[in-house]
């Protein structure tokens, strides 16, 4: 594979020098010519290069000058998807990645005494052969929870285990040594006076904390008109009172998408708008104490009339640009970005590949360096054949951004075949799935292979880096069903 890497690097560098592909590469939009240049060892049949609204790069008519579009950061790089099994089941798989290149995923009921396991996969990131190891690192005493959740603080590497118990309250534990040992128990929420504690999310940011390097915030559906949020100033040991996660008199509903912190200290999360119409992103600039609403441009896309109607996804890139994703009324994924902390948004674009998907669900989103974004979702390719998809953009701010989409499972190896799986709670997917980008720029998609009931990491075994300009990822060995 080293020879392939060298070829790709040379092609990318030559493209950067010339500013675009040569005319012969893309003359007459010749798919065979272009792909043979960037993928000399073959073109994956479950990879698509396209523009917004499922416009195949190779079906563009002659009025589009690809030489002027596929330039700079907006160039195609050979890509292929795959996945790797973790050896045990998962439920509502949240994931975390540390700077030591360890991947963490929750596993419901597979820890000591039936507790929630925290599965650490080592030697998976940047591996050269299928010799990765996945094992439970949690040896604590907390009994199993309804909804397990794991989160890694990007600024401190603290691994937070966040458990919800019988819809009544949450406990938190953490590890500062890659899961080898776990710290004291923090009572995140008990006896709060609210009857429901569900659909939790937790995040950190470098907002000014009193007793810790980062501020931590969790939000839950508290059987209230909007999510309820609580803040910790000491790294998770103690938590303040639950406060509304939206402006006064906001009726957004309690269910919320994944929350995330940004380099500028802000927190963001998405859920329905206060007026009950469309989706909004909610922002806190004071450590989760107060929240403002920022409506997404959903008037023309509509919102899903399925289980996905509960939330939108949001993620800031390293330069604090904010990226948002949601499912429209047509059950397709849409995207918009903001340069001003969500005050204004770009026009939405539809990001699904040109492969006749019947519908999509379970959106998840992550961002790397400025304008480099990864989207994860499930899609039905026909007959309730539900697959996992990762779409990436390396120049999201381009007037015509190139989207590279890979299906992480091969054809003939569906992740689920249940009727309307992607529109409802379905097996190990539960309420949500997760995606993050590692320090090398590779996206990792935490989800479940429901056919065999096992947690998996979907990823791009080759493709563009989301951390470095116009650089291909180091290729990984092919995974797939053989790793289950």
C-alpha cells in the first residue's frame, strides 16, 4: 500500500502546483480517466464523488468547467469506506478519541456485574494490519444504566462515563489515564424534582472554570418544555442546578442533539425551534447558564416527520466556524454553516450521494480544520437495506463544494433490514449514533451492525484528511464483516 500512498501524494501535490487537474484528466467529464488518475488500484463501487443535491461529478454537462471548480482544497482524493467490529454489542453508541490514539465506545451491560462497559480500541487508528485490540476498561461499581454515554474532553483527554439510571438521575465517573483507572463518583443529577432524565448529552469547552481547566455541561430531557442543563466547574465532581437550555418561554421540547464545545468557549446543541417550527441551534456563551436560539434555514427543506424530527446536529471547526446538519421533510440530509457563531447561516444544501437512496436518518456531524466537515447517517438503498454513510467536504465554503461519500459496509452486508429502521429506534442505534475526527484527520463513525448485534467503527480506509490541506490519509487495511 505504500506505493499507492506515494502515487496519491504525488498526484495531489502536482494538482496543488498547477491549481487544478489537467484538461486531459477531466476532458468531457470522463469518469474512467479521472478515477484512473486518483485511484490507480481501482474505484470502489460504494464511493461517490458529487456536488450538492446528488449531482454526480461525472454527469456534469459541458457548461460546467471542472477545471475551475476542482481546485485548491476542493479536489478529489481516492476514497473507500470500511468498518471494524469491537467484539461486543453497543446501544446508542457514543464515542471518544484521545490524543494517544485510543478509541472509546459504550457497551450496554457488558461491564463487571452487568454494568456499562467502556470499550477501548487500541492500535486501530493508523494501523497497518488488522491487529487492533478492543477491551473493556471500566472496572467500577456503578450498575448498568438505561442510556450509557461516553465523552472525551478534547482539551484535557479526560474520559467521562455518563450513566442515566431508570429515568431518574445521572452519575458521572472519569478517567485521566486512558481508562486504566476511574475517578470519584459525581452525582450529576438526582432528586432534582423532575420526573424524567432522558436523552442526555454532555460536552466540555475551555470556558473559564473555577476549579478545572475546562467547563463541563450536560443537558437532558427533564419532562419540561425545553432541555434542562447543568454545569460543573470542577471537572465533573459536583454540578449546579438544572436550568432551562433555551430562552424563557421557549417550547422547543426536551429532546436535543449532541452538544459540543468550541475553542472560543461557546457550547452548541440543536433541537426544534422555540415556535415549534423548523430546527434551531442553541448557543451558550456563559458555560451553560443561559442559552440563545438561532434558527436554521429550514423553510425550504422542511423537517423530518419521523423520529429524526427531534434534533439537528452541530459542530464547530478549529476556527470556530459552526456547521449544522439536519434531516429534511424528504428524509434527506441537509447542511449549512455559519461564520458568526450561528447568528446567520449559509443557504442549505442537500448532501446525499447520487445513488437513489429512499431516505436517510440518524444524522451525526463532526468538523476538523476550517471548512473540513464529516457527516454520518444511515440510508436505505432499497427494500429496507440500511447502510452507513460518511460524506466529507474539504472545502465546505466553496461555491460548489465537492462531496466525497463512502458507504462503510459493502453491498450484500447491510447493517439492518428492519422496516423503516432509519426513521425509528432500531436495535443498537437506539436514539442516536456518533462521529468524531481523529488528530490525523480521519472520521470515525460509531454505530451498530444490528444483523450480528455488535458495535462497529465505520471509517474511510483511504480518503482526504480533514486536518491537513490537500493531504490523503494513510491507508488502513480493509475491515468489514470478517472483523465481527
